[in-house]
C-alpha cells in the first residue's frame, strides 16, 4: 500500500473587502505613527523654540547693540581687535583656571 502525500491547497486570493480592510488598517497605523512622531518632535524642539522666542523678543535692542558695535569697529578697527584679543585670552585663562581648581 502506497501512502499519498497531502496535496498543497492553493490559498484563495483575498477578496476586495479584505484588501480594503487591510489597506485601511495600514493607513490608520501610519496616522497614529505620524501623530506620535509629531508629539515627540514638539517635545524635543520645545527648548529651542523657547530660546527663539526670547531672542525674538529682544530683537530691537540686539539690532541697536550690533549697529553700535559695528560703528565702533569700522571707525577704529585696531581697538576692536585688541579688545577681542583680550576677551579671548581672558576666557581661555578662566577656563584653564577652572580646570586647575576642579
């Protein structure tokens, strides 16, 4: 007696309604993923947005201060370069001193 091997049944193709339901489920999942990503984005960008609003609030004083500095630099560039050099050296010295003391 010979044993018959089971024949593999062909699966029927999904119906139109089944395909539609699967597509709608995929779209709904993508919407949820997008909403979650947008919320994470808003949480991550919050501090930067806050800083931008602070900077925007002081826009006019910054323009005036920048114009004053630019005027002084254009009138006497040597003085401005010496001042920039002193500020840089002082900042580096304070950084080194902080490293030594810690």
